[in-house]
């Protein structure tokens, strides 16, 4: 264990935060890759790929307004509360899309995945300040 800590230049009191952030990063990247692949496959199986440029524009507009609004809502909450809110809403929203997966809900799912994964990534970026 000592060799590993020396190799990665991790001090003994930094071990727990390093492990937590490593696993959070690993699972975050896994969720992002898997969800975006599923989102794209689901969208393209129901709509023509000519609609993708429109989805990119809608994604940019939603991210511009939506992420700022959600960050205001989450402001003042600690990182654990923010992650619980985000992950719960992501799970709940995704479960809803199991039942509502036709018509206009497919593009909404496309945008939903983009917003939630962006917010999770932003929370991870600020996470190192809060883990003791």
C-alpha cells in the first residue's frame, strides 16, 4: 500500500478523499458514456438523423438557460444534498421515460440526458473542495 501511495504521491490523510473521488469519477464517466450512447441509439431508431442538428441547437439553448436555473436552485446546499437531488431526479426522470417513450418524449429524453450528465460533471468538478 505504501508503494502505491508513493507512486501516486498521495499523502496518508488524502487517501480517503482520493478513493472517493476516483470511484465517483469512474462511475460518472461510465454513466455518461452509457447514457449518451443509449440516448443517441434511442433517438436515431425513431427519428431521422437530419434532426440531429436541431437537437444540438436545442441542447445548447436548454443548457444555456436550464443549467443556470438548476444551479440557482441547488445553491446553498452542500455537495451531498446536491448529488442526492440530482441523482434522484435523474433516476425518477429516467423511470418516467420507460413509460413515456414515444413521440415528443424521445427528444425530451435526449435533452434530459444532456442536462443531467452536465450537472453531474459540474458537481464532480467542485467535489474536491467538500470531501474531508
